[in-house]
C-alpha cells in the first residue's frame, strides 16, 4: 500500500487493486477520555464514508502538562486546544475532536467548529469516597471537603451546601478518581456526568446535580469537531454530524458567555432546553463564594419555517465559532440573539460588577 500527498497536502492511499482512498487525519488529546471521544466520532464518520481511511493522531496539550495549578489561575483560554490547532494549521491533521466546553467562544482566525454532536448529559455528577457510599451532598458531615477545580461548581455548591468545604483537584478523570479513592483528602469530587458515562463509569455516579443545585458549563456534554474554515470538503463532510437541537442550545450558551466576556476564570453557568420549537436559556453569574448571584431565563422561537430556509445557510457565516451548514440559518440567528439578549439583561442588573470582583479575587488567590 502506498501513501501519496496530492497538491493540496491531502493524503491518499492506494491499495493492492490500485483503488485510491482518501486519508483523513483526526487530532486528539492523549487522555483516555479524549481517545474514547475521538474514536466515537471516527466511528460515525466511518459509517457515513466507508471509503475514507481515518488515522488518529494523539498529542499532549498545555493543560495536560500543567497539573499543579487550578485551571482558572493559568488564565490561558486555549489550554487544551492550542497544540491541536497548531497541527491543524500546519496541515498535519484535517480535523480535531474537542469537548466543546474547552473551546473558547472566539476561535483563532482560520478555524471553525464544523460539527457539534448530539449532547450527552450536560449535568455535573457527585462521586463519593467509598466510605461515604449511599450518601448525598446534603447528608455529608460538616466540613467535609469536596474536590473541584471549577469556580462555577464551587460558587453554586458553596451557596447551596454551606456546611461543605471546597478544594481544587486537578488531573484527568483517571487521576482525579485515584486521588479520591486512595487518599482521605476528599469526601467527594464533582465531575461532568458525560465524561464518566463515556468512560463506562456510570457506577461511580452517586448523585446527578440538577439545575436547582448546580447549573452546567457552556457547551458541557457536547463534542465539537474543529476544522480549517477554508477546507470546504472537510467542512461539508463533518457537517452531517451536527445535531440541530444541540447546535442551537450551544450557540445560545456560547453567545451568552461571549457577551458577558466570561471564561474559565469566572463563575458563569447555564441551562438550556428545546421544547415545542421554543429554545429556553437560563443563565447565571456568581461571586466566588456564591453569596452574590444574578440569574434569569429567556426564550425564543427556533421553528424551521420551511425546508428552503435550510438551503440558504451561508457557509462563510460563523456564529460564536460554529459553522452549521445543515441547520436553519434563521434558527441559528435566533439562538445567538437569545444568548446576547440574556447577557444584556444580566449586565443591566449588575453582572459586570460581580464578574469583575470574581476575576480580581481569583487572580489574587
């Protein structure tokens, strides 16, 4: 079998019969969860395009290497994405699979999110130390220490469960579970339910936190496929992976976060739902200790007027970094406007002040 590079630096392979197959290289982080997520996307592409050969290229990112500092303190927006984007830019890979929540709301020039796949549960989960089996957060003893590296989770849970204490915990899923089980430092840790489920560790989930306890992060539970914005054939190829409801929910969430100028270093949380052609967005901002917060809900119609509407999507248009060729342009516009409108409503009530203080306090920690 021979591999050739054509003039556009896209690999092709000839098999023994002289048949030429396109080789698509998929970039991913090296962690077990990242590999599982990437494999799931590769399997979907393989089903849709059986003639294409897929090659997975794994690499370490800055976020994987800095394990002794809370993410919110590092202050780098593209901690888990920069190395992957560099490979994309150098044509070493053709697409990259990310957790959508790791991708900043403004992508570097030349890149776009070409697909947002159907969302797994976006909620957070409580994983208890084996000695606390059968309990829930409200039943844990006074001053029990809960591990989370997320300001968003800590702010909401401090307010909701004032008898608990919260400490940073870093590392990938395997590392965090090991830290929980093998030491007595933590009574429980909080992790995204989606990651635990994708790893096949549902049995470790002691409690799922609903929106009344802890709203989730923007884009949580959704996988994103990032591509070169100019690479029309790859964009077209991955666009069939889009899940319309997930796309609309995540556009609204990302527009809300971008308009608030939030990021990893401030506590911003959301909850979205599509019901009867209505998109509902609840968004909130918190002080670091959760004592001060603003929260509101808005909705908009995302009904698809007719099929023609879907034909008019302009592939040059990115909405908060997402290019969704197969989803109604009008519905995407409505979702983006909903996020901006809700952010403006919270800003008019003083969200900027809450976030500025949160950012300053976090920087000073």
